[in-house]
C-alpha cells in the first residue's frame, strides 16, 4: 500500500464487510458503502456498545466473524475523527 493516501486506502474497502474500532466503547461491523471528509457509511451494520456486554472487543469481533454479524442498523454514519482502526472482516484471524 505504499504511496496510497487515506482516501485511496478507504476506496479499496468500499463494498467489503469491515470492522471499525472506535475511541469510545463502541465497535461497528457492516458493509462499507462510502465515505466523505467527515463520515464513513455502513449498511447492514452492528453498532455494539461494550458497556452492554460482558464480552471483550476481541471476543465479540471473533464471534461475529464465526457466527455472523448481529445486524441492528440498516444504515449508520460514523465520524472519521472517532475511528481508531478499520479492518476487513476477512482479515480477522481464526485462533
């Protein structure tokens, strides 16, 4: 990915199922359909708050890869400023 800027890297992910780790207690999983300067847009998404769950972030994401996304949003916009990491669903390693 040498030589790519941030927008080119995000463009490569459009149409794929991704995991977005946020600064807060939230993680979002879903199909990435687009972005602009401020927001990432996902559909068929699971916006999960870890304050409502005993699972760790790693366990929740791993279980979602194994069992499927627990969709609770048809569409969600996430502020880019709150994003810590973006990972393709297919890049989560099985253990």
